C-alpha cells in the first residue's frame, strides 16, 4: 500500500494519485504549511485591492516621466506643426493622471479601463481642440475629422484640416502620457516608454528641420535614463522582499537616495561621451524593414494588394517623382528638398513673384520632357538675354540668395518670368525660345545673384483681344514665333482619352477669345468643390493617361492640374507649356525677405499669346498667381453650415512669419484650400499613427497576457507554478497527464519523450512533490527555486518546437 502523505521524500512512483491529478488539472493551489526553521517559506505577496495614491514606486518616477512626456509634447509645439498647440500641454497632463489612476486599480479588468481611458482621451481632445483652441462647436470638428478620414487632410478646407491635425496631436500627447504612466506603474516597463518617446522625438527631428532640439533631446534622454534606473530599483526591492528581506523606512530611503545619485552621475557621464561617438547610418536591414512597413501601409490604404498573393502587400507602392530633373513623371507623390531653399526680395513691384526655373514641352501621357534639354548657349554675367517679349512690360529686379541648393540634374537658377539678364554666368537652353535657365557652375549655399525680368503688364482686356486659333488662324500664323509653337507646344499624347477633349469642350463652351477660354479652364480645374489638392495619391495606371486619371479621381498635386490645363489648351490649338519652379513662398518680417522652402516647389502653366508672349496661369486648387487666396468656395464641413460658425481663416492657421497674402508651397499650400505643410503633416500623421497603433496593439496583448498569468498563478508558489506551466505546454504537444499518474510517473513519461530535458523534468517533479506532500523542513530551498527558473527557458523552447513540428505535420 502506497503512503504518499506520510513519507517526507517519496520515491519515484509513489504519491497520492487522485489528489495530484485533481490539483494539477484544475490548478488548485497547495495548502499552506507553517514556517519551520531553519528555512522560512515566504508565500508570494498578494496583489493589493483597490488603488493607492501613495505608490510603492514613489513619486520621483512620475516626476521624471512627466519631464519626458512634456519634452515630446514641447517638441511638437516648437516644431510649429500647427498653431494653438499649447493645448497639447493640457492633454499630456490629463494622460499622466489617468494613466496613473488606471495602473493603480487592481479590482477591475484592465482591458475595460483601457477602452474607457481612450474614449475619455478622445472626447477630451475634441473639447480642447474645438472649444479651447478654435472656439467652435465640437460638431464642426467631428465633421472635419470625417472628411480627413475619408479623403486625407486636403479633403477639408484649410481651417478644417488644421483642426483635424491639432486633434490628432492632442490625442497623441494624451495617449503617450497615458500609456507611459501605465507602463511605469503597472508592468514596470520603462524601457518600452523610452522606445516610444524616442521614436516620436525622431519623427519631429526628421520633419522639423528648422528647429534645434539638442537641449530638448538631452532633457528627454536624461529623464528616461533616470526613469529606467528608478523603476529598476523598484523591481529589485520587490524581488528582495519576496525572498524575505525586511527593512525599515530609513534604510529604504537612504538606499533610494544613493541609487538615484549614482544613476544621475551615470547620466552626466554618458550623455557627453555619446557626443564623441561617430554618427552611424541606419543599417541596410533597418532601411529594408521600414520601407517594407511603409509599402504595406500605402498598399493597404489604397487597396493595392491581393489575397491570393499576400507578399504583394510589401511591394513598393510607387516611386516618388523627381521634381528637379530632366523629366517629370506624374506619380502618386514627388520628392522635394527639405528646409529653406532660397530667399528673395523684389524691386520694382510690391507683389511677390513665382520663380520659374525650367519648362517642359513634350508629354507622353505620364512623363514630361524637354526637346531642348541638351541644347544650350552660354551668356556672361549681366549680359542681356534674347528678348522674347513683344507686348507691354515692366522691368523688376529680384535679388535671390541660395540657402540650400535644391539639387537635381542641373544647377537651375530661378527668377520671375521672362528673365532679361542674370548677375552670374548662365546657360540658356532653348528650341528657339528659352526653356530653362541654369548657372554655369554648381549652386552653393549662401551665394546670391540678381535677375532682371521683363514682367508683362497686359490687362485682361488687352489679352481678351486675342482670338481663338480656329476663329482667326491668320492672327496666329502672322506671329514670328508661330512655327516654333507649332513644332513644340501643340503636341498631345497619341493615346489621349476622348474624355479629355469632351471635357475641354464643355468647360470652354461660350468662350469668344483665347483669354476667356484659358480662364475657364483655370477656374474649372481650381474649383475646390470639384477637385482636391493632394500630395499623396494612387498611382496612375499605365494604360490611362494622367489627365484622364485626374478627371476620374478628382485629386492630385500641382503637376496634375498644370498638365491637364496644358493639354486641354493644346487641344484648342493654343500653344502652352508646363513650368517648374517655386511659388511666392512666405514673407519673413524679421529678415524682410520672402522665404521659399522645398515644399514651395510648384508647377504651373504658361500660355503663348501672339503680340504679348508667355502668360502665366495657375489651375491648382488653392493657389493664386496674385498671392491671394483663391476665391472658389470650399466644401462645407457639416450638413448645417448655418448652425455652427466656421472659424476665421486668419485665426491662427498659419505658421509664424507667414504673410497672409502669400501662397505657400507644393507640399501644403494654405491658400484657402490646403493648410501649410500639408504633406509634412500627412506624412507625420500616417507614420505616427502606424507606430502608435502597432505599439498599442502590442501593449494590449501584453497586458492581457500578463493579467491572465497573474490571475492564474495568484497565491501559487514558484515551484507549483512552474510545474503547472510545464504540464500545460506538454499537453499542447499531445502529452497531457493522466488522472492515475503520480508526478514522478508523469515526469518519467515526459523524460522518455524529451530526453534532452530529462534531468530538469525529474528535478521539477521532485521539488513539486516535496513542496506539496513532504514535511515542512523538507520544503524546497530558495536556491533550488532559482535553479528551476534558470532551466525554464530550455523546457519552454523544447515544448514550443514540438508544438510547431506537430502543426506542420
């Protein structure tokens, strides 16, 4: 007869079978035994019920976490993403408080609390953005959010996209502070907080190129290092107390103070030394990973993947077009320089000017090229260039300073239309008429030049005297430049869709002269109720020309609209070409110059008028050659526009230093249609949202897993918990325990099946039996328990590999 309960150390094959099977299968904790010298058996500390405003982690952890969170929030404010951004400080504070309170609640499911906290943060962000920042109804903001979600930032009007972007930043700051506090005070994972905060800071450093965040980065890193050190001390103290360490409050305070001083000393030493390290570029593996992630996001948002071929989701979406090159392909987006490219002042006029650099004359349906890109003539400095103007004009002098050469295939120099001379040696490319202007040597930072331009002063009434080519052909053929126009500036793609011609005829119906027809085309394309300015677009299919694609999708950036107007004008027999350069830029009152950024790169249209020369038109929604906002109505943000007043367009929706009359740039015009830095904002929005969403999902899964484990093994000794974990994993591999087996018999069964871990299995079974049925003085020692934790990774990996092998077979 077996006697499992009376033996202090039963031999293999003995034990109480029924009690073992029941306790193992149902995961019932072992009965507690009284302490017995020389060993004191300390049970794990039970979780506290409720929450406490006197955290065991201390208030110092919350202080340094707040410094880190506000460093990230302040970086967004200082970067100038949007005005009225001081509300980010309030959402950050709210996130810290809510995250701390949720972390301290022990008697309520954390998943429900997380959902409630996110909803609270959402409505708090709505209130801060609409009521506090813009003083409008929250219903108006919800309408703008709907437009942004459905069509991007450019789907809403200027102020609407500003509000939507400010809401996103407000909720982001709340979310970062909330999960930072929760990760510190619940699972004690400060390194994950540091990873997230540093990632967001890197986004600001990447896009906010005009700001120096060195001091802010030092503050952020210092606070994060101190936070990691403080929480590490908390984890170590908890481990010591679980092992039986008992001390008084004074000793604990002294230890904490010394630990913090040492951590501060390490911070002071590490940060200066880090400045001496060489700058290491991102490894190729990292570049490949992030490119694949970006491709996946673009393909998902545009529906460009197939369920039959999942690998297509990581294929490149579409290569961005090079704006400053010998050719210009119309793609989903375009590469532009970062930061300030040039500044300029104008003498002879009070109006800012579009600065042209080069033109294109040939279009194949997707790509623009120039037939004169390799035909050039050199001109010394201050030498008059061929005069191509024949109407009334005035001379203006533009003084340009290159801040950052824009790059490209040629050293383009930029000046208002019809340049007459440059103060630097130049190369003029042309096919009888000038098509592009370059410097003879490469452009360098901080170099300056003057350009004398002959700006047409013809009034609309004078331009309206030019008839349509089909009405009076002789008027056009008598112009001395007409042969050049016929050769180069009337070409259209061979596979152009008939829809383009039909649309052109509808839009210009009733036009009696060339100027009225061009204005009709310009007004239809720039109508923001019909077309949307967007810098992120689906790719143009290979079997569809770009003009037809624009008429179908109703969205695109400036090159789309300039292309459409140029081709439609040519279908009418009116010579026209597309021009690349920069729009007016933003006025800087401090330096008293017009500042032009890479995002101000722009495409527009020049139409040839006999007796006058080239005349500029800009059909892009939200842009205006006069420097004022386009007057076409913007779509309303709500279904009841009279119920909720819209905020004033001048109420803080521009960057500091921007003059209200200036059109902003290629990547985010704020001329009544698209807010400043729209492309940068959209990239920041998409990239930041993807990072936050990915991290949030990981955190949620981790929290659910940790909570289930803590609830499952609450009050269970480490030996029993480890034995039951082994049993659960073994059951998944097809080797569950039988009710008739003792722990020793089950361990022998597993050892025969997994001989590589036979010794750890027998050791676990022995300690489990000793803990549950042996005399108190035979209980496992703490050192023995630590040895078991060291062998657990080997056991876990063995069972997981077996599980995967069974699944594959």
